[in-house]
């Protein structure tokens, strides 16, 4: 058979600044949410007063007993320096690195027992809580055996099944949001990782002010200096109205970072929505009730983020068609070869037969006949090692039949940014741009991943 072939191509009211859903307004249109006086936490409504799974909490275990082990993974974008927008929203200073509080920084976690997170989350924003105490106390929302520290940073993420943080919070679904909390103790030394935030903070004063900042590295603020650390996992809520109980909390158990008196003074220099000094923006700890609190000894790891994944779907020769194989519900009835593509400055010519006709199938349901597609050339072409990660799994789309033997190939396959942009011009069945069409990571459970050093041969 010729290596090229003909083929059919199917086109397959409130602003959120970690205060989602809080819509009570006072004269002048300002939110009544604050931390003292007649709008203090004890007067907050909604789930803030009626919920049974609220945050923050006092963490009573030191994390060294009945502890599991695990890893928090952050993709390559998270480790880079970023330009950012810093906003004084009247309740905190909030930094975001992408449009509409989205990004290409992804968080996931695994571990035993039961895993740390179990799905993939998109970084949205990081904001801070601090006190007025010059001794570096009473500035954190979470406490440890009743002890609080100078500053707490919340790295807010939303589940990748949603398009925005607002959508995730509005879903009212447990675990639709993940927040990583980092605790800072007061020392005499400036924390260089906070320098981009401190520089930008000096440009802010009043509620609603925004400014551009440069050189923010999220991982420099977040990662431990000693490699291993203890963390607490529990299910909870936002710590601001309406206190939606949608958050998977990851709280590092000890003050694993530091802030200087000068840096803390800069945080306290901005004003809240009432033109008062913004400080003590801390909600009191809430009852744990019957929630399960889990502890992990963990490390933070780098995870490669690929731009695109191609699925080469095969069915076992014992069946007459793909539909027959699916209907069998037999393990291994299908084999899918997955190829991961990195962004490169050079174009991958193997995609041209698809891209040449892609504009004719922009809308859902369209189809067109193309020519000269060479499947072999879409597979890894670079000489050298190819690693094949093989496991038993499912389709990644409904009805998610568990009939697939997966072979995930890791090699230097590539696609250019311009070619990727062409794929993103397709329109999905909801008449929106077709992007982020991937299912979140699923739990491995007791399955085994087999790793092979492989080579590809044509027959």
C-alpha cells in the first residue's frame, strides 16, 4: 500500500476576585464584605454562616503521624518568569499571569493513600492575607495548633474541565477549585521571590487600582528549599463570601517561606474599599466537623506540558469494525497510540494535508475529502530513543469504555505555533472555538504503567 492515501476529515453579578457570588451592595455600589465593623466575617451571609465544610481551619496534627506520600506536579509554564497584572481589589492584592485569570500553568498531584488531588487544575491567580501585628503573627488564615504567622499566599486553581474560575465556582461542585496555601514567617531578610510583587504593590494604593509587573516566578514563591515538605489536604470552602464549598485545599504545614518587616509594611500600605489601611484581611478558623483531614510528605516536581496530542485509534482484527470492538466491552479491543507534540519554530510538514482542508471543516458536522495524508510521518521521526508508556484504560470521551490498551509515545515530535493556531480555528458543537478539548487526568488506582524503550518499524 502506498504511504500516502486519501482520507476523510471530520470536524469533529459580581466581579470575581476570590469573592465570587457576593452581590450585596452598599451605597456607591461597593461590596459590604470586609473584615471588621458591621461587615465583618460574623455578619457574612450565604454558606459563610450555614455551611458545614468551611475554611480556614486550625490544623492540629503536625503532619508527621499517619502520613501518606505524594508528589505535586507543576507544568513547565509554572516555572517560568511572567509578566503579570497586580490588582488591589479592596480585600487583597491579587496577581494573575494570563487573560481572564487563566493560564497554561497546570497543577496535578498523586500519592498514597488515595492521592493528593486526582485531577488537573489551571492556575488562575495568587493573592495574599496579612495582619497588623508587627511581630509577624495573626496574618495567616490557617493556623497550626493555634499558632498563626505573618503572611499566607493562596495559589488559586480551577479544574481543567471548566473554562474560567468563575465557571468552576458557579458549578457548586466539590473539588472544582484547588487552592495551595503557603505560609510565611517574619525574618529580617527580604524574600527575593516576592520582589516582583513588592515592586508592583508600590504602584497601587486604592481599591480598584491595577498595575503591570514583571519577572514573577510562581515556583520561586511556592516550592520548598529542602526538597521534601509536609502538607495537609482537606475539602473546604472559599474564605470569602459566599464561601462556596468547592475547594480542595493543599496547605503546607509549616512556615516554609519568609517575609521581611519592610515587605510586610508594603502590603499594609494599600487601602481597602473604605479607604482604610488594608490589614487583618483574615477570616477566623472554622469548625472541622466530620471532615477527613489527610497529611502527606511530599515533593514538588516539574511536569512537561505538550501542546497537542494525536490519537491513532486501532481496533483488534478479531472484530469487523470499530463499533463492533467498542460494543464488545472487552479489555484490549482497541489500541490507541498517543503521540505528544511540542511547540517548535519549524513547521511539521506531515500536518499539511490536514491543514490544507481544515478551513473547509471549521463548523461542527462538516466533512471534506483530503489527499496525501501520510500517517507514518505523523509518528515520531527523530532518531534516537522513543519511550512507550503502556497501560490499560478507556476512551477519553463518553461513554468512556474501558476497552483500550494505551501506548503513549514520548519523543521529539513537534508542531509550530502557527499550525496549532489553525487547529484552534475550528468551531465546536456549542459554536465556540475548539480548544482545551482534553479530559482531566484520572486516578491511576491499582493499574500498572509499563515503560518500554522502543523503536518504530514499517512493514
